[in-house]
C-alpha cells in the first residue's frame, strides 16, 4: 500500500513538472510569435526629416540596393544568404529595383518578408531594361499601375516605401510633372499616408523649378549622384569644392541618395571613384541624409560584395564601415 501511494505521488510530481514546463514553453513561443508578428512602425516625413510613427523620433535610413527584380533571376536561397551578410553590416534600408518585364513576385514576397522579419525598411522602385526612347515610353506606362498593384498587395505592411521611376529621361518638365502627379494619386488611393520617393529629371539629378509635386506630403527626393563619365573627368572635379545636386533641397525635404559614385561609365572602383564615395558619405552624416549604395548584385566594378567569398569589395568596405560606425 505504501508503495502504491509513493508511486501515485511520484506520478503527480512528474505530471506537475511536465505541466509547468509545457506552460513555460507555450508562453515563450507565444512571446516569440508576438515579436515576429509585431508590425514595424510606419514612417512619415516632417520637414527634412523621416520619423517613426510609433515614437516620432527621427530615423536615418541607410542601406544597399539590388537589381534582383529588374535585371536578374537570382537563386532565391543564394540571394537571401547575401542579404544575411549585409544585414550584419547594420543596414536598415533595402532598395529593390523592379521591372514589369522581369519581376518574379513570389521571390519578391520572400525578400519583402525577410526584410520585415529583420526590421529593415524597403523601397520598390520601377526601372527600365532598355534605354531606347520608344521602349522607354512604352515600359513606363506600366510603372504606375504596377506600383499601385504592389501597394494594394502589401497594404498591411508598414515597412515599404514606393517609387515611381528610378531615372526619368526623355521627358519634358511638363510630362514629368503629369507623370508623377498621376502616379502619386494612384498610390494614395490605396494608402493615403505611404511615403513616396520622387526622382528628378536627367536621370534623377534635377527637379523642375517650382514643381507642384514638391507640395505633396510624405515624399522623399531621390537623387542619383554620378558627376563624371570617367576617371579623367572626375579628377578635376575632386580638386574643386564639390557641389551636390541635393544641396538646394536638403534644408526643406528628406533626401535619399539612391545611387552614388564618382563615375557612371569607366572607372568604377578606381582610387578617385572611391574617394568621391567617401566624400558623399561625409555629407550624408553631416546633414542626416539617407542612402542606398549601388549595388548588391554581381556587377563588375559596382558590386558591394563578392558572392563567392561573401566579403565586401573595395566599394563595399567603405559602405560597410559607414554603416557600422
């Protein structure tokens, strides 16, 4: 009889012990689920600053960009492994160029969800796959509806910003004005408060004077900075006091330097090119600007990372050091 009582007592102890740990694990998993499912705070603009809606604190967005959904069809597992590396560089912003002729939406979904899980904001920016004027005009007609479609698809996600055209060209100021006015209104039909990136004329260098587009709320001006075609053109520029296209705007608007390099043709990753990149980053930190460095893909001379070794290139090392600073 004593043995039976002891055996029963032992079973009760084991049962209580197991129940306790089961509830502990359940609570832990619930907490983890809450963390995973917790939405990132949405962003808004105020003057020249970008702020978080949850605490109204200014946030500086810094990161990298990729042509993965515009030019390439990367193996998604390999691409995520590269994203995991640059996540360690302390990025909080990821630029995703997209093209309606090359976009694979299930892969885009994977990256969008990866970014949200890792607390990284992203922007979706339509870009061209051809520079012929007739093809340009044909392709950009698809851009606003594509962005509206994606804005609707990702309507419940707070970490996505939207662009309308990466590098406008072949447009008059009046055509540019009409295009962006219509595009902004299309996106705002889906989400009235979402932030929209505005790219200027001449490959995102110049904004039309007295543009009404600049009166919209929650916009960021997106500049692409390439002052020279080659090393020989860049050398004398570096000897002068540098003038940056965004200097006329950064006191009144949030600025994103969506791409920057000393050259835009020959001489990527040369000594003078890298020197110019460093000077841009000095201005970024001095004026609390935002940037995405071009580019994460395996592009000769421009890539920030070696996909085989997963080590930063010379360009990538400069960006990595700035992000970790």
